[in-house]
């Protein structure tokens, strides 16, 4: 994919570059983090703006515990961040008993690769363009996700090519949003600490 985000709003057609490369998606979903929720509440809607899934995290939690439910309130997945590890790791437990782990091991300026251990899948990202591709163990495309570049919300478009894995895809994208939000918070904290240190040095 190119370096520019392929994000689109509800009701808009799929990006021509995506259709040319992969064909029309079987289904598209859209996510939006509610304002003033500190990224802890996410609604996942269909192309008609109907809420299909809802994600909610505990406001204060060392393990960043998150639950995903469907429109009826039934449990879909539970996500927990593993702490004190060398890499970013999140455990996902699906309601049907399937479990897997997202392990982020490679981080570069352009490419980000996250292994989905337990499923044999891989999430490959373009950090600059905010585009991500999810492949199964046979290198077959499962889904594409794109983030809106400038928004008051964390907004994503999810194009699904294998609808039978929709719930797993939703859980992976919600986890991805947490990973990116955590990085942004860490970068902001580091920048703030650097500014404070520089200010202290200049005043001494």
C-alpha cells in the first residue's frame, strides 16, 4: 500500500487502490472512540451506522483489561495487556474459548509487524500511512484496516475479506488501537519529560 491512509467514512466506497489490489471487501466496519472517555470506550458500527460491537476498558488497570460485547450485550472477547515483558504483548480470549496473543517484536519508522501467536496470523502495518493488513498463516488476506489521520476521535475503517473471522478481526483491531494509543501516550510523556529537563537545565 501507499504511504497515505486509505481511511473512509461510513457510506463511502472502498479505496480504488484497495479494490484493484484485493477486490471488494465482503464487509466493512467502522470504529470510533468516544470523546472524553480516554480511549476506554469504542463503538464498532456497520456501513449503516448500526452498533455491532462495543468495547470498554477499565479506567485504571495495570493490565489494561478490555471487554468486547455484541449489540445484545453478549461477551465476544476479553483482552489483557501483559506487563513486564520485553515486547508489547496482549492476550485475547474469545467467548468461544479461542485464545491468542499479539506480540509486537519489530518497530521501524515505516513498517510494524505484529505476530498473532496461537492463530499463526500476522498484522503488518504502515505506521506513516496508518494502514494495516492482516494475513493468515497461508498468506491469505483476512482484513485491512486504516486509521483517520486527523481526528478528535481514534477512527478506523475495517475492510473484511474473510467474514468468518469477523469477531477475531474486531478484537485484533481494538487491541491495535490500544497499542497505538499507548505509544502515543509514552511519546508524549517522554517529550514532556525532555522539555522539563531542558527547562530545568536552562534555569540552573
